[in-house]
C-alpha cells in the first residue's frame, strides 16, 4: 500500500490526491482521503479503482476541505480478498480528546490475536482489515493525547507498519522498529508532507527532508516537527524487495536511487551468470533497469523485445489466478521483428508463481527466437511475505518446491539463473554482501529468515 499526508497548505486533499497518484504502483484496488478543516471538521471519501478516476473530480474534492489531509492507496494483503469499501483506509476513530484518522502500510502479524482479544473486550470492528486494530487499541489506551495513545497501541502491534495519521491539528508519521516499509518527510512551502516514497514528494513540488527513522514517531503541527522514539531499539531490517520491485525507480531510498540499485543488480547478474547471446531484453517495466545493467556489463546489445501496453496495471495486483493468466497477454506483446532468429536473454525482477515467465517464454519462441535465457534480478522467492507484499501461499511459489534446475525444466528455457543473495546485497550497497549473523535487510521471502515471527500464521499451521 501507499500512504501520504500533508499539513499547512490550502486544500491539502488536492496535494494528497496527487501524492496518491504518484504512489499508485503500491496499490491499485482502492484509495481514500480524510481531511480536516477548522470549520467543516473531518471529512472523508473512499473509492475503488485508480486515484485519477475519482479524486480528480471537483465535486468530490470540494467535499474534502482544509489544510490537513491524509490518504491511502490499497492493495489487499490482509483482510478479505473480495474488495469491500469498508476495508478501504484511512480508518477513523472518535476519542474523548477528538477524532483521529490513520493510514497504514505494512501488515500486522499478530492482528488475528489482537482482534479476538479486542472483540472479547467489547470492540466493534467495522472492517476485516488488520489495520483497524490500531484504532481499537488507541480507544483503550488511558493516555491523554492521541500521539501517546498511538504509541501505546503500536507497542502491542507486531509486524510491519509505516503509518500516516492525523488529528484535528497534527500530522503524525510512524515506522515500526525494524523500519520494514518506507516513509519519508518533505517540506512544501510553510507546510510538511509525509509519503511512502520520494517520487510522491516530487509530484507536489515538495523538497525531500529526510526519512522517518525505524522506530521513530514524528508529530507535526504549525510549530514544526517533534520526534519521538517510543519503541525498544532494534537493528533495522528494511524490506530488500522494495529495492528490487516494489518502489518506483525514481524514488530515493536510504540515500540510494532505486533505479541505480536495480541497474547494479543487472551488473551483478551479468558477472554471476554470464551467457552467450545476441540480445538482452527486459520484461517491462519491472525488469528494465536490471536489463540495462546486464547489457552494459556483458556488452550484449539491449533491445525492447517485449512491449508493454501502458494501459494495464501490475499483474500481481490482480486478485484471481484466472485474471492474472490473461493479464500477461493483455499487458505484454513480443516485438517479433527484433526477436526473430536471436538468442535472447530475458531479464525479469522475480519469479513468483512462474506463470508470467512461462507465457513470456512461449511468446518469445513463437516469435522465432533461437534460444531463451532467463536472468532474474532477485533470488528465488521461496517464502511468503507477511509484512505487506502480497506473495501467494508457500505451495504456489515455484521456488518453494523446485530447485533452480527443476524450475528451468519446468519453464522449458535454455537457462535460468537468479542473482545470489550476496549479489543482491552488494547491489544495494553492502560491499561485503549479506551479514549472516545480523542481516542488514529483511529478505525473508528469499531466505526464510523472518525478522518478526508471523505469529498469526504460525497459529494457523505455517511452518518456519
Ligand atoms: P510470476 O508469473 O512468476 O508469478 O510473476 C512474476 C512476475 O510478475 C514478475 O515480473 C513480477 O514483477 C510480477 N509478479 C507476479 N506475481 C507477483 C507476486 O505475487 N508478488 C510479486 N512480488 N511480484 C509478482
Ligand atoms: Fe520485503 Fe520479502 Fe521481507 Fe516481505 S519478506 S518485507 S517482501 S523482503
Ligand atoms: Mg514484472
């Protein structure tokens, strides 16, 4: 998901709509905005579909007045898969000291247990979302102000959270102690912005100030930014997959350009798994920077052998397998004239279920390619993510049941190689690779080492 908030500008909701539009790659199912105006109070709107289809209409935006607003773009990882408007954030709570709204990116790994406990004690849930627990935990806190109630609530929450929240007068940002999901602070005129990624600061002309630190809460009002560290300090474990796939290439994460990291992954891949061929092609768009790096390092010409229809969203965000299967053809087509009679290296960001790779290989061979070699910009995805990226159940992950050679045979390609975990760490700037004792990132979907035990899943029988 993507979260965004602005304080101290005229008609903040318009800025939030723009910010959410720039974060649309983080969630395409639905979006929501809450605003506050000193006269009109709190207002909210939640809509299915793209931000540009709803939050551009003047008639809707006029209902969201005020100098303070937050918003959320959703794709479902927790909660019911069937899209329901009641699951669309931000969520709102009314407390004795006033209202508050929160927008959450990440996934709470003890949400089922918390929900059971809260329901037993009288909480009335409105949605099936894990994020709603936070509002109910806040309602039970005895603290006298909303930021402190949030701190109380979040100390009980396990897993990943980057949160943008608001009261009548304050914009609040928090990251979980491991800092699994991103969150950044920006300056816009006399006001401030919080965003999942820097690309959304660019769109509103805000200046990037800094990242919110892992375990940090910032409370922003007209007097400026106050910083708190309410959690026990732990070594940070940012999601390495944000670098590989999830974030936009024009964002800056941890002082590094995501594009440059992805290009560097391609360089590492070319060193680790060279192959003789005539053409390096990305599987667009997610494989493009790595393909550029691969071509540069190997000296093999780069070409656009697959053309993407720009009017389709990301395939993995489509909820059912059937739509996903169709999706490959709806979204990608082969550039036959370029491919014919060539030995082709295809560079993609990840192999998850393997359906995309299989279809693409067939399309490339149909177009007359002589050989197809897959090079993948992440290690084999062998484990599900429980921290906010929607990977399927373990059984559906190709790498959970097959070795690299078996996957090559299953996909029926001439060769298949994944970047090593160390190679990936080098590409994100860790010169000596992965520190096995204390890994610098979360890489659980590749390593199976979960930095936070996924307790709800373990209770349901998931085996580590
Ligand atoms: P596959 O066909 O292996 O499931 O899909 C891999 C391709 O689709 C990659 O290009 C990746 O960009 C995207 N993708 C498909 N499904 C998922 C998923 O569940 N999670 C992630 N992270 N990426 C996916
Ligand atoms: Fe990111 Fe993978 Fe960790 Fe999930 S399991 S947070 S996708 S690195
Ligand atoms: Mg892709």
